[in-house]
């Protein structure tokens, strides 16, 4: 579990050092401060190596990384593991965990990253206080309580085997989609409509239709011969085009799955996507 968290300024002066647990003795407090200060050398060395690797053509990439630079595990001892994090303003966040407890030995890198990001957000809120002077130590009791809550929640999540914060899957936007089907064969047209409706219902989508649109009739009259044969001088041909319309409310990716069915020959499918 986490035993100590620290916020270090740009000039390596401690802005906040907070311990987790009931032991508030002087020896324990000095031990925590010693762990934090010994991490500064490893942190500065890690920053120097990161900047060296991102010089030249990758200068822009280095600037991007420094906006949210998680340095990972800085070093470890027999009893503790120390992790580091640097903001774009060169404020250093240090998290010390106990490697002897079950929760500390099972802690994962993603959980430490999440905890430090939350600590960064709390620090940003604290310095936005109009009564706080830049560079001064953070003495807010609210900040101290919130930091300890983050660390305790992190330890509880590790013990229970649950992630503190799982990245949520990106939600695809819902579109209003119209599928227009045309064919000269009514039976084939109805079969494709039924397959599309069944696919939409399996995906639990809002679906309307199929709506029968007016049948378009094309007529062609041609003359048989110049001389004619009495009343059989002309030939008349007729083509009937049937049309169906289906409306859906769905992400575009699901529509691709629905329309990936076997389309009957002679059936034309047109998909129009509009914002919902």
C-alpha cells in the first residue's frame, strides 16, 4: 500500500509531504522524508536521460511528453518502492509504496499512474486558491484529506483485485440512418428487408420500417414496322421498380455489420447517414 506521497517544487523544495497510516512518530516521519529526498537524484537522472533521448528531430515529441510525464518506478529497496511523476511546470510528484504488505507487492503500474494523475489534479486545484502563494508549502487540510483518501482507495482497490480507474471504451456517436432499397423483384426485395430488420433487432436498435414507397412504373412504346400490321403496329413494354425505406438510429460501425449480408441479385441498397 502507499505509505507516503510528496509534492516537490521546481527548485527541489518540498511543498507537501504526507504519510498514510497511524504511525506519526518522528522517526517514521524522518524515514519518509529520507525516502523522498533520495528519490530526487533518481528522478533528475531519469529526466535528463529523457531529454537527451528526445533532442534534435524529436524536440516536439519531448515537449508533448513533458505535459504528462510518468517516470514509473524510480528505484526500490527491500521494504519500499518509489515512483515518480513530473508535470509540465516541472513540479515533481513522488509516491512511496510498501513492498512488504500484500497490497504493495501486488500494485500495478497503471494503478500508480492513475493515483499520481489524481494527485496532480488535486495539486492544480490547490494552487488555484487565490489565497495560496506560488512556491509556498501546501498546508490545506482539505488537500491533505483528499490525498489520503486517494491513497487509501488505491490500497483498497489493490486488495480487492479491482482497478481504480479503467479507461472507458470510446462511445460511438448515434446517427440517424436511412436505408433505401430498390428492385424490380418484389420477392427479393422483401427478403433483403427482412434480413436487415432481423439484424437490427439483434443489435437492439431503434428501427422503423420497411415503409413501402410508391412503385415507379416505366413505360416504353415502340413501333414494330414502318408499314404496320393493322392494329398491331406498336409494342408496349412496362418496368415496375419497387422501393422500401428503413430508418435506424445506430452507430455507423453497427450499420456496416448489419448491411454485410448476402444481397439478392437485382436489389440495390443505398445508405444515407445523418447526424441524430
